[in-house]
């Protein structure tokens, strides 16, 4: 298992930016595809972005394409989510997660493939 700790959430006005960080420990971080997910009140957890283990393949939900960027620093065991042009509908608890198996793809994302989760960080966008 890998331990994940998110940080960087907060309150921001619509149109603003935030950068979330997710620090990983416990196993070889660089071998695992990482993902960001979010869950708004009363809604199911949904996929936001994923980045494969080598950092050369990304996948984004349509709702965040062109506004959010996922990146990773394997030397620091950290994955990031840069969020720009934030909207009120981006308000949610954001979670990072690691895939259950090494050297996976970021192309087809299934919630069930991610077995290690952080505690989440709240992002609130005021309109």
C-alpha cells in the first residue's frame, strides 16, 4: 500500500487558481499511474485527471480540459494538480489515488483500479 497526503485546497474566487499536491510514501511511487478525483456533496466520486507512471501520458475529464494540468515529480514522490479558471462547479473534496498495479495506463480510468487514496482536500470556489 502507498500512503497519500493531499494539500493545497482552500477557498478561491471564480476565475482563480489553486495547486493541489499529493505526497506519496510506502512503495515505489514512480512505477504507478496516479489520478485525481473529486466528490461534491450529494454526488458520486468522479474522475478528474490521470498521469501515467512515466509522465508522458495524461487523461482529463471533459469538464476540466484546458483548465487543469496534472504533473508529477518522481524525485519528490509528489503529484500535482494545477487548477486554473476555477468555476463554482469545481467545488468538491479532491482526492489523489494510486493505481493498484505497476506500469499501468492513464487511458482507461476505472475507479476500481485505484486502491490507495488520500484523505482528501476541500476546494471551494465562490461565485
